[in-house]
């Protein structure tokens, strides 16, 4: 089974006014939706991750408070949510660290679905995308990263992460 993993497409990251919004972040919404449509056409599984913090999470010593569980900021952006609604192979994963595997059921879910190939998109390229792709590669899963459907607030770190995923982790990077 192939799966599309959509990383942290939440209001606090990609919606203007969000707690960790950065200029241009909303540009990934359209390409991510294209990937979602494509995945649905191919009957691939779709997994969204959401940063999902307690109000006093220790991560807030590093970052301004964001994606507090059950708040608007932690919700998936509206146009994407609409496309996912009702799809029978859609799964949501809540996480409180950069890697979507840490303290979540993602490992179990991928094994249950016999996922061997994954397409990855979302934000932020050098944080949650990179650390999740590393874990996917540790498990021997083929990874295709869709660069146009990723974004970062720092273009150097974006390029660094793309290179790391391609040259060090052996992911395929498509423009
Ligand atoms: Zn966070």
C-alpha cells in the first residue's frame, strides 16, 4: 500500500495570523490539495499529522505557544479538511514532538496498512518533515518528498533539509 503523509497543515503554521505562521506558508496549500486528490484517485491511504500540545508543553521553552490541543490553531486548514472529509482511507495522527512517530500510533498504523511507499508533503521542511522522513527511512520505507508542497521560514534550512533527505536519507525528491 502507498500512503500520503501530510505534515502539520494546521492553522497555526499555514494560515495568516497563526502562532507560527511564516510569510508564504499558505503557498503549500494548493499543491498539498493536488497530492490529496491524486492519492484519493489512486485509493492510497492518507495520513495527516497534527502538532498537538498541552498548554504547558515543554516545547514552549523553544517556541511560542502553538497548536494547543482542541484549539482553532491546531485544526487542519479548512480547504484541506474539506477534501479529506469522508475519505475511508484517511487517518489522523496527533503528535507533540517533531517526529510523527514519537509517542504516536503511526508505526502501528503503517504496519497495519502494509505501507511500503510513502509520499510526504507539508511543513516545516527542516523540522517535522525532516525528522519524520528520517524515521520512515529507518523503517526501510520508500519515501518521495514533494518539494513544492513543503515550506520553511528559512530558505537555507529548507535547502539543507532537502539535501539531507535526498543525499543522506535516500529519499526521492520531486520538484
Ligand atoms: Zn510543536
